[in-house]
């Protein structure tokens, strides 16, 4: 994963801060993620770790009046953070597809299924009426939704949660994007629907970033996984290494925990808080030492392509 061959999207030194009256509070710190062709990369962490904020920053959907973003998000040698909104629109949806946590946010309640998909296709391409009709039905088939006229006439409120999520997938795939970013694609879905969405992800050909609190979901899908805690990457490795030999205490705790509807909930075991410059996992860490309270460890490679942010490995 440390080669430039097949690299499609590179997030480098990304910092995201929330603006306030007393200054800026950094929510995501020095984030580095690389996405490669024909791979599924996972970004895992409990609710509040900074995953969704990262996705919104990548897609340039954060309100610039409230948020400050620095670093780079490079696609085809272009830094997406430097593009104008007009330049960005030509890339977002065409070259990079997004499926956000709330599938309803991608759907217009006043448009039926057919119109939703037609809008997604024609936003970046021109085609005849016949070609458009074929494309719409092909997209529905690709996500295993019905293609009959009755279904095409349905509106979002008439669809189940799983159907809406699949429709959001179809819209994201409308222009065959090179990169697909999925933010909690199975949250709030029942177990059966989660399994069908996971099956859909496994069949996608695009380079994919799967953002989720659910390591169980990532186990059978991801080639490489980044573990995020309190806005920091604390461990990264190939999927097999994460599950076979987790090195960071937070990763170990995640693997020992059961996912709930609201994500992983790790209860602090110790009460002493870290200094502002210390490791944010210090209050909960069973391996902690005095240095952890006052200093932030850097990511270090402990074996080939396995990096950990911890003093006590």
C-alpha cells in the first residue's frame, strides 16, 4: 500500500478545525489516507471520532464559515481543496461518487425513482431518450432493484430503508466514478438489509473508501484499514493484520466490543485526563505510562505496512 502504482486519491496532512469565538478547535489532525485502484479501504472508529467530518471535508460540503480545512485531497494531481465550486462540480458525482450516511439526503422527495436516476445520469453526460431509459434500468439492475414501470414511478417515501440506500448507490454509480466514498452505508438498516448492502459493496469495481464504526462489516470487504480515534489515525494495516494482530489498545478494544445501533461505546476505565499535548486515548488505556499523558506518539511502522501510534508497543 506504500507504492504510487494505482494511487487514485491521496489525502495528505488533512486538518479540520471548528471555528469558535475563542479560536479554532482541531477535530481531525494530520490525516493521511491513500486510495488505490481496485481496492476497498476502510476508515473505522466509534461515533464522534471524526469520520463523517472527514468525508464532508473531502467532498467540500463543510460550511466554510464554521470550518477551517487545510492540507490536500489530491485526485489526478489536482488538490480538490483548491478548486472552485464550478470546477469541483465537474468531478464530484462524475469521477468521485458519494453515498452519505442518510440515504434520504441524496434523494429528492418530489422526484420518483426514474427521475432521480435520470437527473444523476444527465448531470454529467448527454444521451438519447432510449439510451437514458436503458441506463436507468441497468443501474437499478446493478443494485438489484426492480426495473418495472410500477417501481420506477415510486417516490422516496414509498421505499423501504434498504431500497432507498440501494437507490442512493445507483445514483452514485450513474457516471461510473473511479472513486466511491461510502459513509456508514449500513447504519440504521436491519441485519438482512445490511448483508445485502455488504454484498453490493463487494461487487463494486470502483476504488472504494468504506467509512464505518462496524469492523465486522469491514472484515470481509476491506483490503486495508485505518483506525481513527479522536480525530487521529492510531493504527493502519492490511485487513488481515488488523484482525489477526491488532497493535493499538483501542483497536483491540474495538475488536472485543460488540457494535450497537449508535456505534462502539468504549467506557473510560480510568479517570485521569491527558494534557492537551498528550495521547487522547490515555484515560482509557490499560498500557498507558507517564509519557503518554504529556506527549503524542507518532505513527511508527512495527512491521511491513503496519503502522501504530503508541509508545508502548
